[in-house]
C-alpha cells in the first residue's frame, strides 16, 4: 500500500481480501508478514478516516446549532 490518496472503501476491500487469503490458506507463507504489515497500515488509515469524518460531522452539526 502506498501513501497515495486511497478511498476508505478500497482500503476495506483490500483488508477483506487479506483476511480471506489468510483464513483460507490462499497466501504464501513468505507473504504473511508483508500482508500483516499492509493490513496494519490499512486499519490505521481506516481508523483515522473514521475519526476525521466523525469530527467533521460533529463540527458541522455544532455549527448549525449555533446559526
């Protein structure tokens, strides 16, 4: 995974692919470490995206209440 602008949905799809591959023994043993690193980075990205979105929603809702 690169640090390019990735969409949340794409990150979740890739995470699902990694989980499927690992759970169903579809990944080479030599790639498990790389897949886990990628999954960790994707999880971090998704958490940050959700947190930022929640902050944006709160800010929007709070600014409307003040108007």
